[in-house]
């Protein structure tokens, strides 16, 4: 057979043609997209498919990218409601953010439940910002569920001891384990309250030496900005820029409090930005100047943060939240639908240096894509052509519950809304038990 499987009669949406939706056929061989053919020219292709999927009344788009998540905290979902991050730090300090109440098995299944939720809602790539390193168990947790992703290993052995770094041997073994499993190894940086020039230079040197990108919380909230202001008489981004510490290796998370000249410094150094709009609203961190970042050409992508600060790992919700938040804050048309869709797909892929293989529906790219049901009343009516509203439906109407099928590298991991790669019921049972331990400590 020419194709391992093919999907026909489906509405295809992708940035590479300006998000102009069209009905067509996608044929997959191995882990890559072999052919894309507009409807009417694909009649004979069905016979060339070992498996045929009728995509009628469904949208096919790239798998979504979640660029910032803390899966360790899914077991604490809802525990931080109605508290700011600073208040949470004080409230949960006695257990080290529940560390003393749970064990590595609890954290393992918490991450797996996060990845199950992500896949079922259309995310095919997720970056895990690990609260606690678990060595190769971190790799196993992600690999078993079948999601594509990155694992950010904290440079610190203990985040309360900013100068005690993990060993070079450990990082080498960790990187090799990730690469062997097809996972991207990332280095997790320090918090803003721990900024010291020599310390940061050491971290950047390790990032360059290991070839690992560096992720860090950056310009996140007012109290961390106040610490930098008192210590250095400047802001986080200006401090980094003045000391030559901005780099194209850096992925900045949140990036809420930045001025126009700071945005320019980020752009000039090709720093990527992952914003988590629903989390920022929920814990009252503030509103990032995303429209200005987009206008200046910064690669902005989306994350959910942890379920404790957002409660959901659904990137479709982040898309709508991003759009509506900035419509209110920055004015109508400050961000258009294409900007939002870019953040969830091609920008996410580019953030991790993977845009050659992911982020669009093009021949030769990896077969990482999702199918979305459009027959439900909240998705209708749909139009194509000059007055299409398909992209509008993706940003404003769709939620993760509308995703029916998910493919990662040509592998059918979600079919008919059911995850095929993991026992969701068993994982949920494990996490529920762990959450009871946490509830007892509140």
C-alpha cells in the first residue's frame, strides 16, 4: 500500500497557507505526511490506503503545543484556589509544596494523568517543568503515555539551595535517556529571587556545554520584580541584558512585566516566550504585553502552567483566553485569529527548535495532528471560502472535549475520544489516592 492510512473529506487548517481552510486528503506513511491533495483530486487515493478514515464533518489541524506545564501539581488540582502565588508559597512552605506528603510514585502518576489530559484535549507536545527530578522515571512517565515532549530538569538539586547544582554526570545520563526515548532534554533555571550574575553565567555555560536549551520563569509577577529592583535597581530583563545574560537558548515563561525596550532586547536576543494567560489571571499575576511582543516579532507560544494554578491543561481554553484577555486590555484586533493559532502550533514548535518537523500540515513533516468534531451545535454552522469561520470556531468555540482523534508520529494514540496508550482509569485512581494525602495537609 502507498499509505499506512489516509484521511479524506476532512477540513485541513494550517499556518503554511495562511490558515485558509480547505477540504482534502492527507496520506501518511510511517511517521510522516506523504501527500496532501485537495478534494476532487483524491478519488483514487482511498484504494492506496491500508486504513481509510472518513474525515467528514471534522477538522484536521496540527497537534497543539503546551510550552509550560508542571505535571507534578496535577494531584493538587484546586488546592491553590483563591490564593496568589506568594500566598501559596507561605501556605505550603511547611510541606515543601506537599513534598513531604507524597512520594515519587505519586508524582509519577500525577505527571501521567497530566499527559493523558493533554493528549485527550489535542496537545501532542508538552514541556514538563519538573518540580522534582526523578531521573529516568521522568522519561518513562512521558514515554509510556505516548505524548511528544520536553523534560526540564532543574539545574538545582534542591530549589531552596540555588548554588547546589546537579552533577555533570547526572546531566549527561539524563540527556542520553531523554534522547534515546525521543524526548527533548531541557535545563530548568533559577527563580528571579535567586539571581546572581556569577550564578547565572555558570548556568548559561552549562546550557551551552550540554547543548540543552534553558527555561526560566521571567518577569513573572510584581513581588519578584520588586526583589530585583531592590537588589539591582533595575528590572529582571534589563538586568539580564546589561550583563549579557540574554540568549537564543532561553525560553522565558510568563514574561508579564516588560516594557517596550525590554521586549526589543528579548527580540534582539531571540528569546522565546511562553505565556500562560489563564494561570496569570487565576493567580492575579497580571497581563503580559503580548500584542506588542507579536508586533516586534517575538515567538510567543502558549502554556497552561500546572493544574494547581489553572485547573485545566486544555490549550484550546488558553487560545480563547489569550484572545479575549487582550481584546479587553489592548483593544479590538490587537491579536487576530492567526496570531492565536500560531501560538498554539507553529510558534510552539519553533520555540523548541522543531519547526522543520512539526507545527504545520505539510508533506514531509511528522504526522502529528488532531481531528476535531464539528457536528455539534456549538460548532455549527461552518463556512469555507471567502467568509470562512472555521478558524473562528477553533479559537472561540472549540474545547479539548471536541477532539476525537490524535496522531503522534503517525501513531493513533487517541481514537474516538479514547486514549489507546494508557490506562486512564488506573492512573486516575492512583492520583486520587495521592490527592487525599495532600488534602489531609491543608
